[in-house]
C-alpha cells in the first residue's frame, strides 16, 4: 500500500494556495484546461431543480385573481422562462419570473384552493373548450414539486437541497444488498463527506459525489427488502443495541428535516449486465489506482450487480473484492492493455516473468468477458494529453490537487498530481470518474486546492490593473469595491445556467463577425462570475481591437448590481492590457448585465444572452449592418427594443470619442467651379484630400488637437491661410482623381461598397469589405489607423486604399454635404 507521505500539511497547502492563480499558471506554462463539458457530473450538479417541460400554475397578470397553467421553457439559476399553455411554439409571450418572488404553484393548487383558471386574453378565443385542452396538455406531464415553490427549499438548486446533517443511505462496497445510514458532514459542490450514523469522529468518513449510485434516500433498503446494517469493518466499534439506537435517532431527525427526493432525480438508471461467474477481465486496481491488473467475476448477484476479485495466486491471499455494475469505471476487456500499449500488472504468485493472457486462461480454465459487456470502452470524452484539471488524491480523499493529464488511452486518464512532497506514481481514473473536476472548481466552491509546489508564476490574488492609455499600458492598483461571495450561503443564487452566443445576431462595429462565428455556442453552467468572465474574454478576443472593447467594458455598471471585480486581459500587437471589470454575481442580474454589455458594444442585445436564438432573432437584427448602433456625424442611432421588453436604449458615445465637425472652405480653382475641401479628422486626411484634388501633399507638423485648442475663428483663419498657400504653390490636375458619385454614399449597401472597391486598383481588398459588412456609412468613417488595425494591412496597401476612400469622401462633401 502507499504510505501517507504523499500529501502536504494543511498549513503548507494554504500558504501555497495564497499565491496560486489558475489563469496565470496556465498562461505562463502555455497549458490548456480540460473542457468543462467533459465533466458530466459537474454539469448536472449546476442544473436547476426545475426542469424544462415542468408544468405549474402562475398568476395571470392581465386578469387579477386568476391563474393559468405555464410550462418551463428554460432555467437560469432561480429564474424561470415560462410560456402559458395554449401558445404552442409561439415565443412572443414568453416571460421570465423569479422563483423567490413570483406567485407560482404546482398544478392542482387552484382546484384545491378554489381559485380560477383562466387563459390570457390574447389567446382566450383560440380554443372553444379549454377544459378539454388542459386535459390533453397535462396528460403525461410533470408538475413542479410543491416544496421547491414554497418554504425553506424554495428556488434552491439540487445540490443546495443537501444540507449539513441530511441523512441518506449508503450501499456497502462488497455487498449490494447491504446499506447503512449516514449523515452529510460536508457538501462541497455536490461532493459529500459522509459519516456513518453512530460514529462521532471523522476517522471513517467516506467521500462520494451526490450522483453516485451507492447513495439512496433514507428508507430505500426497507422499501426494497434489503439489509440495513453497519459495514462489517465497523460493527465491532459498538454494540448492536447502540447501532440501532443511533439509527432510530437519525430517522427521527430526518423526519423533521427530510431530504427532498429531487436530490436523486438525476441518478443514472443501471443497465443490465451480461457477465457470468468465472469470466476474466482487466481493471484499474481498486486499492492502488496506479496500475491495471487481471480480475475475475466471482459472484453474480442479479441482473445489475456482480462481484469482481483481484487475482492473487499466493496461498495466503486475502481476497480483495468490489461490487460492480455494467458501467462501473475502470473495468476493461481482456487485451485492452496490450492494444493500448499499457503494461498489465501480473497477479501475485504468477511464476512467469512475462504475463500472457492465452496461457493464463488455459491454465485457469476460464473465459474472457466479451467486448459487448463493456459499453464505450474506447471513448475519451474530449480529454487530451497535457490538459489540466483538479483531482482527488486517492490516498487522501480530503485533498484535491492540481493535476495534469499525461496520457489518454480509451476511457482512461493518467494523472500526475501536483503539490505532493515526493514523487508518486501517476494515478489512473476513468473519464466518467466523479473524483475529477474542471479548473476552478475548488475556487468556485470555496474549497482548498493543493497547488504545485513551485507555481510557474506568483501573481498576487488581487491582480494589478493596467489602464489602456496607448501606446504603453500603465499599471495601477484597482479599488476592491466588491468582496468575494461567502459560498456557505445558497449557492444557487451565484450559479447560472448556460449563456448562449447567438452567432447569427448582429455583431456591431467592435466585434469581428468571422471570429464570433468560431466561438462555442454556449458557456456554462457554473458560477456566475466565472461563466461571465469566460464569455467576456471570448468577446474581447473576437474584437477588431481587443483593447478598445476592454476599455468599453470598464464603463458597464449599475448601482443596483451585486458585483465582483475580475481582471480581464486583451492582447494586441504583442502587448497585453489588463483591466478590472465589474461582473455581476447573482443569477437574476445576468439578463440585465448581458443586455447592457451588448448595448455598450453597440451589437444586438441578443448576441450573448441566457436565451438561445435558434431561428429568427426577435430584434430582426440580421438585416442590419455595422452602422446600425453607431454614431454618425454626432447623431445618435437608437437601438431597437432590447431583450426583456424594456424601453429602447440609446447607445452612448464612448468616453474618449469627441464630436468633430468638418470644416468647409470654398477654394477657387482655375478651370472649374469652386468645390469643398475638408479637414477630415487628422493631418493625414488633409494630406490625402489635397492629393485627391490633384495637389501636392503638404506636410503639416501640427495635429488636430492644436486646432481644437484655438478658437473657431482662429482655426478658420489658419486653415484658410493653409489652403491659400497651397493654391498659390500647386497646379492642380483635374483628370487623375476626379470622382463623380451617382448616388449618396450614405445610402450604399455592402454590395455597393464592394462594387466600388472592385472598380479601383484595390480590387484585391474587396473581399475584406464583404466579410466585415462595411456599408457606405462605415466606409466614410474609415481612417488610415483604422484600416491598418482592423483590416491588418501594411502601410503601403493601407495608404493606397485610403486614397480611394478619401476620393469618395471628397466627392461626398462636394456633391451631397450641402
């Protein structure tokens, strides 16, 4: 067996943990975290106790003192998206409600309390016989549990229903017909520390995830005519009478505070196995999960359970047996190790140095279990070599360590546990093991994580924030405005369902539509701050200018929000910018937060949202182009009605954006009527305008800020002097760059812009305009820096393209500005 020297002391772990940060560690090492979707048990644990499709009775706001049946469409923490019965697939009347505040009741409540069931006015005439409709609609459906709609359990997630002191029954490891009651001593995100009833100390505590098939509600053994006795190894600690008295006391406690049966609703149904006594197979050692060994089926209990025993050929062998079912983790068909290039541990007492299954089966006169007995024996579930995760130390189950996947073979992972004071063998776990967790799980559940002994980086937990003032980011220490949440309260409020990235929605002027399309369809479920941090990080990386989006996100806030500060990063042209962003912590505030971020980024309010847009966006945003929600010549473009049915919001100009008016000067030319020459935002633009008018570019050493510092009169005088100076020195050619527009470029569509660019010597760049949905309004807003950065062009091609754009601008001012 393995000695106890493979783990750190608590004091050492706490000191290391203070300096460990997963995000910084992964960035510094260039490592990758295992995808959250690979941990099915964690995904299930974050789901709401309410399930889509459940029915309940809801107060009808359009008609006081009446109620109507509604169906749960989706959930987001304690928020429910409901649709009244009768609307069918019509989503227009869907509405959100908070379980904690809304008047919700299980189906049948109205009849029991003499309340009126009446359909909403909008569909009242849809059916002539609503009674018959309800009978058909409710047949075969499931009502929302009453105890989740009222009382102390109201609105809680499934995991939160399991509180300290709850009582359940635990199946014995060696006998499937034997159970004993246990108290919940700790609940860490669904990972339960169980203490057998009758014991006071923690020496014999057992750690199991709440979805483990060994766990059953109190009374299960009696209902199924099974034995209820303490485990054999513990029976000698107390007399039979003491054990029985402890059990009766636990039953009495459980009656006062019963554990809701909803806790067990997600337990997997066991499938029938086809193993027979005497069959041989391979299995990860149940006592030392560092190697794989031959085992035998020694007993078949029923169609669901059978017993395997580790092969041991020594005379003094003590049988090491374990109860299994068809989907038990770690059981493998014979020759699995050979096919995957893994060494198979020889049975103790086996004389030959080289183990050969054919000889072994011949000597023992046994058969192998067929491959059909092992469903999905080759599935890796999305794990890959060198991914990182958090894993339970098999020697010390109270400890969760940073772990790296060193190899993946079929459905088995080899993990190197970090933070242990001496080298240990790599432990082997099944891909569906409930002892592995995604990166950040311990932090989310306020549990101590054993970090590497020598972290790759040691950034303080309160990271420095960098102001985004180009060209060099400046470090500042952010104010700690939001304290971390105390996770011993109702975790459900701080966890959210999935946040959807609706790829078809309008992406706005900041986000690259192509990069948005490459993002995953959803993120979560999980802790609100972690899910939102991941979503915002993806949006930043999908931006044309990540630093600009990061700066915009700094301004997203609301005095009514319960926020937590997270440090987000933006990488652009080899530089990394950091900024502290306020992110909401409560599930009920997520829809408002998502909507306001979308408004700030001038994109469709449904671009990322708790609601999935599967077909047509309610905003009808697919017909919009990049200028839908932007500013143009100082005039505000209003957003269409945002998600949630609230009043329209007006996009505000960003903090650094200033209104800049074009200054027009009439200049007489020798052979044509006077036309307008304008100063377009920068000295470069003036140079390009002069060039487009056939003039030699005049190098200006003063910037536009210099003009702003002067009075308007001085500005005009100075500009007139410059233009007069140019007109005296330059002979202007009217044949090269003259452009006559047939239509106002403000009205150009994306196709019109592409057609124009194709007609110039920049035709090779037309595809970029098509991909980035640049219409006429957006074209007129382009400048040299924008073209270089957003289109990633070198200086030469960028200047060449800007020359054509400036021709359009000059023609626009000449023909349409007045």
